[in-house]
């Protein structure tokens, strides 16, 4: 029996558990009508395609379910640009765009270029859907690819500049494979002999460390990670993507290692005589460009992606498995063995942690006016609720929060821009869409906030009640050091034209748009502002006026290793 493609598409998306789609019209118009008629899917109509992609990304990272975003042909490249962060962070997204029609292509059709090559570097699967009958199987494949292995974005280009293919009829099954509705669809087990070899290596090590990445998060393996680390007394450092795999308050937590990092973590990892990488691509940001730890350190790795294993660090043991399953089995096997005394290493970890908090106390508790951003991190560590999700932009935002913010429990979440300035604010709205019952608090600089400030109106209209805290120093002051350098020491007064802005009051702008705006000028006001925001049940912007001269700590490299 023939059915209207739009009906089948709307029903299939609902069948996969999609609750929101993020888009700028006009694309698959008829499907939106069928969504209204047949499903509860919210059609979040945004102000820009890049922001729509970031919202889908935030939705995906908060829920583990693919985020869906859409654009008509002329907005397709804007959407592709927004997939870049998801690609880098391995976040599952399904992007649907309008495309070309064989009947008219190459004739100078209004608004049309060949968008397909632009999606190639930022997707795992990039395909054209030319016949309505193919929508079901290609959508199923899109879900399958997005969530399988190391997750990532996929792109389907529907025939017609607005993807009008959805208005056609065809024979369609509409079958949904719910196994692929979220990450991970499978939990492959590790080879027992590899796990035993790893335990041998760990037993032989005096100062082992675990570096946990986004794969631990994707596998929802944090509890198993902690049991294993606790059982064998192994400290845990994380990548920025893996930050919510261990509370910062846990005595085995070293912090985020690498470039946007905590110096305690770089110290611990540099001191280690054995490194176990779990669910991390061992990329430049996590390893401070392969300096922490140094290449050649005895290492093992657990990953679901065979191509990640040993890619940057030669391995003693390479384990292909789902992180949660491997860690659960490792904990079990570890119970059957004698455990090595690590009291000296544990004492050292305690000392390194203490030294870090001692050194940064001045910033975390700073009473300076204008406010020091370290104090914001200190206040957030205290005030983010037990089930709160924190969403963080890149640049100094990533450095301040990656290094200085502490999660207090495994129920709290942490997500961060994989490098794109301006990602966090829309991603926070997407996270709130995915998890309406959890508080979402976004930390962004003002440069980051300016990118998609128009989406405040989207937040108000759709009641995406996220809290956005703006570290407002009227500049992108991460650029200061770089411009000082190229000016040969200290930049000229005019050099500041390259990274400063006019002073603005974002609380006022927020109020004008219909959100709650709170301006904070004194450190003691941060806590009460957060409490007020958490009770507001509206989108909130907390505009914190901060010190333009406060620069985030740079990564500790070349850590002296003394025996
Ligand atoms: C898309 C994109 N463009 C440019 C950059 C480079 N960049 C990184 S941080 C930054 C300035 C950040 O300013 P702001 O968000 O205000 O935070 P601040 O450094 O002032 O704390 C820039 C331009 C980037 N990361 N991403």
C-alpha cells in the first residue's frame, strides 16, 4: 500500500524516540504538518542553521539519542558548519537538508550549489535520498551509523530544495529499529586474555593512571570506572569530554589532563609509569600535543573503535570493547587477584590534589571586583544542583571550567565545545530540550554568547529554560596573549581593536527579549543569582562582569619527574 512519505518520516522519527527537531524553514514542510498531526515532536524553529545543529548536538550529548536538525538547500552549508563540533566530539546527529532535483540541476537553479562535498569531512555517512521509497531504509541506516561504534553526525539530502520528496507517495515499511535510538546499540565484550594481560601490567606498575575520555561518557561507564579505580587504587584523569566520568571531589580524581587542563592532572599523568587510556582518541587536546604523557610510556587502551587503539601511543595491551562492559569485567577479575600496595602513590596523589587546591584557592575564592572567573568556577562547584548539567564553551571558558570546576556527583553532567566558539549557548538549549527536568547551566564568554544571541528569543518562545552564565569581560581576552606575542612583547593600545568589544549589559538584553536577566558585579552575588535562576522556570541570563586582565592558567608541560 502506498503511503505519504511525510507521514512515514514523522512516525519513524517519533518511533526512534525523537522529541525535538531543530531547524530553519523551509525544509520537509509536509513532514512538520504530519509531526503535529501524528506525534508529540517539538519543531524547534531557530534563527540560524548553525545554532540548530548546535542545539541538536547539545540534545544528543545530554541524552545519548541522536539530535535531529534540518535546513533547506540554501541553509545547508550553515548546518554543515554546525556539525563540525559534533564531528570532533563524536556526537550523534542526523542532519536532513533539501537538495537538488535531477530534473533541474546544472541549470542555475535559485539558491542551489552542490552541498554534498561540504558534509563529507564532518559526517560518518553522507547520502542523497532520491526516491521516497528509500526514506525508511536510509533513515534507519542514518540512525544505525550515528550511534554505532564511535558515534558521529550523518547527513541525508532529500531531493528538492526544500526536501519536497516528503510530499510524494510510495510503498514504505516505516519499520523502526529501536536498538539504534541511542548510544550504545551494542556492548561488545573484551577478549578475556587481553583483560588478564592488562591486569598483569597494572600489577607490575608502581604509579598507574587512567585517562578516561568521551567514550566512557558515551558508554555510561562512570560507575564501573570508579569501582575499578577504587578497587586497584588507580587515579583517574579525564579528557574534557570525559570530565563527568568522575566527580572532582573524589580522592582519586586528578582532573582534566592536557591543554585546557588542571595542573594536578598533568602532574599525575606525567608521573605515571603506566597509562590506561579508556574511550579517548588520545588527541592533541587531551595529551597536550602528546607531551603528557610522553609517547613511549608503557600504556594500554580500551576503545570501541579498533582504529583508535594504539594510534598515538604504542600499547602493551589493546582492548577492543565497550568501556562499561570491559570495566565491569575488569573489576570482577581484579577481585580474584592480590592487590598491590599503592599507599605511596595514593599519598602522592593526595599531596598533588592538596597542592592544587592550595595554589588555586586565591582564584576559586577571589573577592576581586571586577570578578575573577576562577570565583565563578568555585561558586558553580558549590551551587550546581545534584542532577545539573553544565555546558561549557571553548577558549577561556573551556580552560576555566575544564581546569577549575568540580563536579560533586556522578549524577551531574558536563559537556563542552570541542573547539567552536559560540557552541555552548545553543547546545545548552538543546540539552534542556532533551532533559527538561534537569537544571542546565551554560558557561560562556561574551564573545561566545554574541555568536547566537538571537537564539534567546528561541529559548523564550519554546520555553527552553536553560540558565546561561556569561563571563562578561567585554572582550575575547583569550586572544590577549597571542596578540602580545605577535606585537613583540606587549601589544599597542590599538592592538586591542582585535579582541575587545563595547561594554554591554546582557541581563538587560535578556529582559528585553523576555528572559530573566540578572546582572552580577560582586562575587558574593554569584551564589544568590544562581539560586534565583534555578527557581525561575524561565530562560535566564546571568551577566557576570569580570576582569579583562584575568587570563586562564596555561597548561603545565614538561613536568619535572623526580623519583
Ligand atoms: C569558531 C571559532 N572562531 C574562533 C575561535 C578562536 N577563539 C577562541 S577563544 C576566542 C575568544 C573567546 O572570547 P570569550 O568567549 O569572550 O571568552 P574570554 O576569552 O573573553 O574569556 C576566540 C576568538 C574559535 N575557537 N572558534
